[in-house]
């Protein structure tokens, strides 16, 4: 018989050696779920891939114990969550883990997060504010992509000179490569950016943008395909002003014929 400590009744847990993974709703009927910190004295450390994805119950809130260190791919995708309490020990959020939810604010600033997978909070059309810790070492593209351009504030809280990423003008930039990972709604490119990264401005609604002198390349770069174009699905974009001059920036060939390039 398993002994569950403090969590919502009916959730499914699977043992993996010296720890447990929460793998689904099971018979739980709560829409405010609490994940147990331990089972039989063993910590609950993970939430499985697809654990709560597209479940029949719309979740209002999720409370994670501080034992959770990773959240799997699509774990809470399309679960209609309004509010969430993250584990302080959380290190990994995988691809699409919280895509298509109803948050207005995500605060991860008090976590130990190191990795944010592709589209971790994509298509959360009501999301307005995102707060991140300075412990991140890998942020993948499409982090907060949505069609409503709802995100108004992005902040890495208390970054220092050793932080892998920093924020400026509600944008996320990789410090060493000066790659723009997440662009803002206005299409302003922060000072010093050298590369506009994969899908950085996907679905943005602005109709013109100035590419400053500092920029050397626009994604896709290397072997990436055009599906990773920095301005993918920017259907309103008509004018691009390139301060550096003609034939000086790689990637401009990916703009379609409806976009006028000005040098």
C-alpha cells in the first residue's frame, strides 16, 4: 500500500528507483491540484510527458512541491491553467510543457531553472508577464510565442555578469553570442544584438522594423530551414530598414516578396 503525503487524491505516481514521477490525473476530480512531495518516503521529483495534457477537467491551479526538479514535454499542454506555484528546486521545463494555457503571469524567478524547452509557454494567449531566474543556461525558441502579442513584460530577475542571458526592452538576449532569443511586440532590437535568432519575432504584428548596425545575421543560420526564420508568420510586416547597407547581413533573403527592404 502506498502512502501519499499531502497531495490531491487519485493522481497517478510511478516509482523510478529512489524517486517518483507524477504521470497523470488518474481518478482525481480536483481542478485545483496539489502534487504530493513524497510517496512512501521517496520524493516526487518529476512530472511525466503528457501527464495532464488536454485532460477533460479544466485545471484552475497547480501546486508543485519543492521536490519537483523537472517537468516533461507537453506535461500541462492545453490544460486551461490559470495559476501555478512552481517548485523552488525546478531545473528543467521541457518542450510545450505549458503551451495553450490561460496564465496571465508566470513567475519562475525563485526557481533553480536551467533549461526552458521549445515553446514552453507558447500560445498562452492571455500571458502578460514573465519573470525568469538568472540560473538559465539554455532557452529555446518560441518560448512565449502567441498570436495575440499579449506579453508586455519579460524580465530575468537580478542577472549578473555571469548570467547566460539578460533582458532588455522586454526581449531576451544570449549574453556571449548577442543572439536575440525572444523579440518584443514593438519590433525594437536592443543595443548590441548581433544575431536575430530562430523565430524571435514569430507572429508579431508590427508593420515595419529597423535592423540596426550591430546585426550581422538573421535566422535561419547554418543548416536551419526557413521554418526557423526570425520573422516567421509576421504577416503585417511590409518594410524592413537595414542600417548596415546592402549585402551585409545574412538571412535577408528569407523575407518574402511582400516585404520591401530599405538600405
